[in-house]
C-alpha cells in the first residue's frame, strides 16, 4: 500500500467528507468580532492553512484582499480552481512573507495542532507577527484534549465518498500529547494511506508562547459560538493582537 504525505490524497475528498462544517457561521463569528473591535471591515485577510479555500471564500462579500497560505500543493490546486480572485501561496505557515501586510489573520480547523514541534509553533507566531499591519488581529483555534479523547482516541471513523471509502484510525498518547491518525483510502483502483500527526497544546502553553512572541490575548472562546471557554469545548478559539516592542 502506497503511503502519501498528508493531504495529497485527502485533498481530492476533503470538502466532500467535511461538508458538515458550517463555514458561514465561522466567518460570521470571526468577522463580527473584528468589526466590534475595529469598527470597520478588514482590508486584507490572511488565511493560514487555507486548504481548499472553503472558509476564505466566505469572506468574498467583505471586498477585502484575500491571501491563503498552505503547505499542501494539492489542496491549493483545488483552491485555485474554485476561485481565481484569491491569492494563494504554497508555503509553511511558520515561514512565509507577504508583500502587503494583513490586518486580519485567521487559522482554523486545528491547523495549529499540526505544528508538533514547539519551536516551529513559536516560529509560526513570530512569522505571523511580522506579516501583520498595525492595529491588526489574529484569530485562530486549537483542538482541545477533550475533543481528541472523546472523538478520536482509539476510534476508527468511516467516511464514504463519491468513489470509495475512508477508514480513519486514531491513537492519542497522553504523555507526548501526540495524536496519530492513519487515513486509508479505498477506491476501486487502489488503496492508499496518509499518516497525520497533531499535538495538543494546553491553553496555558499557548498563553505563554503568545506572550513570548509579543501577542496580547483579547478573548478566548468555544466552538465558534461564544466568547467563553466551556468545559466541553472541541475547538478553542483565540483572538489576539500583536504588540509592539
């Protein structure tokens, strides 16, 4: 069985399998808070780990410049086909440069958790900081340990897609805080596999890293629904702003 890098095969079925995600609600939650904080719409939106652009396209009615960054060329190929009005860049979210700085950066759907090396996570926040304009905001989420244990650990998830089936096996190590996911794609032609690794970071760890990388936490919330951290939150939402030296 061939083993592929993450999202090289998954990209073909990603939007179909995750069609339950309410991107419109996510966009409204993010945008309404930006407007509440800044009394205006953003002029340049940067999506880090933009994937196929499903969330970024929701912001089209804002009439802002939009930039998406992703390390998967396969995901970006699909994003390009779905919208030619968005500038997509193939790069790591910890190592990129924008010619025009953004005033709203977003990173959603546990993209941050794919940075399993703490040093790379620190570099990510430093890189974001250097690519944001004055008076900007950064909205991101991280997966909770509750979400990992309840919905993934020791679970095999089966998803049907248009020409096959995905078998998604998960195992979480509570000592290393690493979630290992093996995705096996069954089609009539062949069977392929991707192996994904994510790391759980506690909110206190994120707070410290944000402080060290010169970000101020404005709000912390739950599942794109409220600005209050609930006990059984799956995706922890952060709203932060860069602070000057």
